[in-house]
C-alpha cells in the first residue's frame, strides 16, 4: 500500500524493544494476524463517526497479494 506505515503496528501488541529484528518480527506477526482476520471476514466495517453508514471496504482486497508495476504515466496492478 502506498503511504502506509507498518512501523507503528508493533506498539499495539507488545512492549517496545530496542532489538531491531524483534521489532520487525512483531510488525510482521501483527500484519499476518490482521490478514488472517481479513481472510476469515472477521473485520467489522468502519463507520463514519459512530453513524450507521459503513465506509467501503473494497480497498482491503488489494492490501495483500498485489504488486504495482511502474509505468511511464501510470502504474499497473496485475
């Protein structure tokens, strides 16, 4: 995903450490846990400021297993 910062995810599940490999492992683990929830459709729709109107979740299907191929004018998604 463009402009995504996965670095902050390791603070959600474990206490911070100064060991860089441990922080990377924690971030990867958190991302894979999230992917499992997406695959099992366990993620609830995000709603606008507590309203009953859910936001579109179509972007989640491209979060994993997608590559961008750079082009001169635009990128392609295979």
